[in-house]
C-alpha cells in the first residue's frame, strides 16, 4: 500500500520535503526554524506571491507533480525578474487532502527545487495544512543588486516596446490538452506544463535602462495594457514583428484538423495566458540585450493597438 501524506503526518511530510531543498549563498538560515533568514545585500527586497489551485490552474491528469512544481515556482520567479531583480528565495504553502500520495508531494518538491536552481533561488520555508482542495501558494523574494526596480509606470512616448521569451505556446498547449491531441505538438504542451521564463533577461533589461517591464502571464495585449494604463500612454504593436514560432503554427493546424476551432497564431501570441515571457519599454536608441526583440513603440493616447487597430482579444481573468 502506497504512503499518503495523512499517514506520514504533518511533521513527517515537512521533514521529507525540506530535505530536498539545498541552500544557496543567499540563504543564511533555511527550513527548520520559526522563519528563514535570507541575505538582502541591496537593503531592499522584491516580494511577490501567487496561487495554484487544482482544477483552476492545473489538472493532475494533464500535469505531473513535478510539472506543477516547476510551474508554481516559475510564475512567481518571473514576477521577480520582471522587476529587474535576481530571484533569491521561495516560501511555499501546501494545502492538500490527507489521502494525497506522499510520492506526489515529493515530486512536487523536486519540480520546485529544479525551477529554483534554474533561476538561482532556493526554497527556504513555508507551511503544510490539510485541505479538501489541493492548493500551492508561493511567495518569491528577489534582490535588486543596487538598481532601481523597473515598474509599470515608467514608459514614455517614443520608447521602444520589446519582448523576450515564448508567446502563445502555453495557451495553445492547453487547447491541445482540452482537445485530447497533446501528442500533436509536444513543445506547446510542454510550455503549458513547465513554462520557462527568461529569468536573466529581466536584470539585463534593467541594466540596459528599461523604463517599464511586466511578466506576460495574462496575454501580451492585456499585460501591455497595464503598462499603458500605469504610464498614461498608448502601446502601438506591429504585427509584422510578432512572428509566430513553428511550434505554434503546427499546434493551430493540428487543432483545426481536430475541429477544435482554434484562434490564429497571432491571436495566441497576443492573448494567450501563462506565457511568463517578459515585455518591456526602452528609450529610443537603446542597444537592447540580444534576447529582446522590438515589437512596437510607445505613443500618445491610451490602450494597446496592433497596426493601428485595437484588438478585441480577451486576456486571462480569474473570475471569468
């Protein structure tokens, strides 16, 4: 008979999980005390938090526990990078039914550990409780290393608009899973299960003088709309600069063959959720880091346009 977290008990589960989390140079005191101690050489700490709820953000029949761990860490670490900071630590809240297999919790921990390693961070503590609904709550911390945080309200008329990371693949992967044809385009499904934020690109953008930046988690148009609203400007995108990757085109073709009524590749790029790419604005003439691609400009006005027209594309909304 396989072990469950209920039979293991709260403290047995905590011991089993925390043994999997190595420390980094930023961790002065890791899991095991009332609180962790994390170095903050800059004197300022970037902090963000997010939730994953089973049935809303993931399904256990579509994603492995390790996938969920990667995703839970990535969506928070990406927010730290979007401020121009280097991720340092995660705190993880874990609420689960008592009959959840222990191996699921262990594999979740492995996913968290591996994603932290990719970003240079570490899991330093958290909490475990019993719950009817499987939920993972993550708080991420980061270090600005002496640079100002890159906020959403700094874009100015004449700035360049640039992006880095994959756009549209995650949403297409979700539609492939819904249609039951995940095998048709594994790269898109992988992007949905395990997003790969360009962590180093955030601090690189800050060092290059980015005036505003955001994690693209709810769709490019919607998230750039947050920058436009906060900065009191308009964002003008150029369709020709938004070139869909081959994997996205193949996914759309597969969905069409399956009669799944897909969106166009461009629509996925503009309105797909859970990309965890980065979008930023830079002063005109800036030599952008190599991983960034210019896709438009900042103009006078309000909102986001594509080739001069306002796209009617819904982004992600947790209450719709």
